C-alpha cells in the first residue's frame, strides 16, 4: 500500500501536460516571430517609399525657375545637350549654370544620318565648356527610323561616340545609355552587350513610379533611371518625369573639375 501511494502519476498524464506547454510556447514564439517579420516588411516598404526614389525631371528647353522645382521636390535635373537634328541644344550651358548647385546630368540625342559622330561630341563639349563639371552623358538610342537597318553601322556609330566621349575629359566622364528594350534590340540587335556595364536609363509610358515593368535586355539586369511620364507641366516647363533608384544614389553622373588634377564627386 505504501508503495502504491508513492508511485508517480501515469506517464500519459505527464506527457499531455508537457506537450500542451510546449505547444503553447511554440505558438507564442511563432506569433512573436511572425509579427516581427510583418513590422520589418512595413519598415522596408516605408523606407522604399520615402527614400527609395528621387523626383527627377528631364528638360529639353530653358528652365524657367529652378527654385520652384526645388520647392516641388525636384532636385535632380537631366538636360538635353545635343538634338537629334544634328545641332547643339542652345540652352544647355545656361541650364547647367542655373542648376550648378543641384545634382544634374545631360543627355545627347545623336544624329546618325548627319554622320561624323566625333564632331557631334566635340560640338557638345564646346557648348558645355566653362560649367566647372564633368558629366556622364546618356546617349539616346531611340526611334529606329532615325538609324540604319544595318546593326553593324549603328554599332560602329555608337562605339565611335563612346570613344570620343572618353577623349573629351574636360566635359565628360564615361558614358551611359538611354533606350528601351524594343528600340535597343531594333537598332543594335539582341546579341549586342558591349554597353552592359554602363548606366541605363529606360523609357516607359506606364505612368507608374516603380521599376516593376523593367525587363532585362542588352546585358542590363537593372536600370538607374526610368522615364515614366512624358510631356507634363512643372513650374512653367514642359518636362518628362523620371525615377532614380535609391540604390543607385552613389552613381556618379557629375563631377566637379579641380585644376590640381583632383576631382570631387557631386
């Protein structure tokens, strides 16, 4: 009888109690872990919305009021430096001077049918001389009707532009590309990847402030800029609106020229 009084409760009773406790602890841990993940996702979403992109405008006319753009949240400008008709944009130098304290870039719309790509770059550099900065120009490869039907001729033309840009150190620091998947493949061919390491600015008409519509092409797996709205009015100017990826904020599109052979990044 004494032995029976001291014996432990049935094992099944202990197992049920212990198991219930373990299940409760696991559920509590999983619940906490799930909520932590939710908060992390919310924070990342907000960071992307607030810091993930920058308001950018590309402009092909004389800027009216840069301070108005600043107040509207536009502190990064892209100006046309050369026009597809074979002429330098007459406003390029004045635009760069007016926005000297802002982050700026330039784009060049080369004229294939005009020939002499070297002179087109030389003329652009001459027009930009005296701004005190080097720029990494976006070369526009768009509108297949303005180019040859022969890929090799187009490739030769663009590569000659790239070589001349590299020579014009007083104005330029490297090269970048603006195009679309369709136009690049139509003009340069699907198998041409020589500019894959250069910055890419692509054009879209989806009017969405994100990069979800981007498709890989030409060796590019991500862009630095997206033009997402065309021909809209901001601060008295007709502009296109662009998105600059936050992860690419460190990309150098403008460098201050310092005459002692040192350069500071803008």
